[in-house]
C-alpha cells in the first residue's frame, strides 16, 4: 500500500475572484496543480494569480494546454493541422512559462486538457506533439493516462511520466474514462469520490461502471476544481487520507 500519494488539480479555469478563491482553497489540499494557459480557459491575470497562490503553498506547478477552443472548454476535438496545433500549444505554454519565470516558479509538468488529453492517449502523432512541446519548454514530466500512447511516447523520449487517476470520474471496463456526455460519468457524491480514491491507493484497482474491479496503478490523482462541491470533497479526501496515514506529496515518478 502506498504511504504517499500526489493529489493534483486543474486550476485557473473559472472566471473572476470566485474562481481564484476556489483555486486557493483547492491549492490548500493538493500537492500539484495544472494551470490553464489560454486554450480552453485562463488569461494573464488568472495565470499570474494561480502561480502566486501555488508558490505560496509550495504546490508544484505545471502547464495545462488544450485545443484552442474556449467555446467548448476544450472538451471537443478540434479539426486542425498538426502544425497549427503544435504552434498553439507552444504559444500557450510560453505564455505561462514567461509569467512563471517572473515569479521564480519552475513548470515541472505538462498535462493536456480535455479532448486533447484523450486524443493524445490514443494517437501517437498527437502524443509526440505534446511530448515535443513539453521537452522544448524544458518541462520535465507529462501527466496523463496510464498505459497510453502518451505514456509510451514520454518514456521513449526520455521524459518522466506521472500516470493519473481521477477522484470524480467513472471508468469503463477497459480502463478508459466514461465520456462526460454519458449519464453517471461524473462522481459528485463526496464519499463516493473518497471511496474511489482509497480503493485506487490501497488496492491498485477501481470499480468500473459495470461494477467489476479493474487494475489502476497511478502516481497522482486529479481533483477537478469545477466539479460540484469540489472544495468540500477535497477537504474530506485529505481527512480520509490522513486518517489512514497516507501523506499527500508531489513525489516524482519515472
């Protein structure tokens, strides 16, 4: 059983001071964060604020680029050439990296968002683009699905890879995430989220949508800041982990 686990959150995605307050509350719990950098959400103000808040809490920061599609929050595949996609991802990461340098923050990982996360998990060409953008930006690690094309490409190019599980998403029988558009794809009940995370950490398995257990070995678990009751769930999860002697730590996986 793991005695430590890395909790990560996708932040800088919600607008205004309410969004920044939500980010700060989530950052009080997690050990890593992935910051939206303009593709699906985020702007210079939100990036600067989230970097500052992460640094103040000693939370490891990373980039969270996506298809350039704010209208659909990056959750739909965008038909664009590989060159266009790569140029957009580079611009997004550069914008965040520039602000990070001004605050003395090193971007440690890159985690693609939404549809790009899923597409790069299945498509070697997209996985290579993601890895190349990260490597050229001198970002050490990639976060993504375990046993994916993205994990293999990252390892094959000498990058570190952190396999990710989710507190608030249902899994299909093949280990993939149930599409958000499907009924029951999101786990909103706090105790159900806690139970899923504890099962992943202690047993290395997760209960699939059809109720059978499937293996799921991960280095980090994501808490989505835009899920209903996110802060309450994060606090409950922290309490449950501490009660079991499990430390929340941004350990580095190879």
